[in-house]
C-alpha cells in the first residue's frame, strides 16, 4: 500500500496547488517503491532527485501566491519549505555519497512531512487565498 494517499481532506481549494500536491504524493510513492522493491541506491536516488526537483517547483508556485504583507504565516511557511527541502537534499547527498542511510526512517519522515505540511501550512494558505479573493 502506498505511503502517501491523496483524499479530499488534503484539498486546499486551489486547483493548481491541489494537483501539485497529488503529484508530490505520487512522487513520494515512487521513492517508496524504488526503495522497497530494492531497485538499488541509484534508482532510489533518481526517484528522490525527481521528487526534490518537483518540490522546489511546487514551493515556488505556492510562494508566488503568497503576499508577505498580507499573509500572516508567510515567514513560517517559507521556513517550512526551507526545512523540508534541506532535509531531502541532505538525504539525497548521503545516498549519492554511498553513506549508510535509514531508508525506512527517511520515508516515514518524508510522508509525514508532506501530509502535515499540507494539512497545517497549506490549508492556512488556501483559507488566506480564498479570503483575499486570490482564487
């Protein structure tokens, strides 16, 4: 069973961002499959790189919708993006350098981070965007 499953409770009411969140979850599941199916570190690293690249694009799309003057959680949200990106890139670097990594722990962290970020930070962004008429 996939580690990240989309359902309607994740919707923030912004179709573009909801579609990106669905894609992020699919990419988390691809990383999980590469690891659990023992495709090797190279395949897992490629799946993780794809996820990291897409996450950066997604974060940029969200950030383009934020107005630092009117969105009260702007700094907190930006910090969360930086923290998530940093952790994923650190893991990717470790895999690339053939350092021992706990793949299961990272998968658990990754899926939890994505779910919690959507349900906490992004839900707030969706409410803000709807309240200000931006969507």
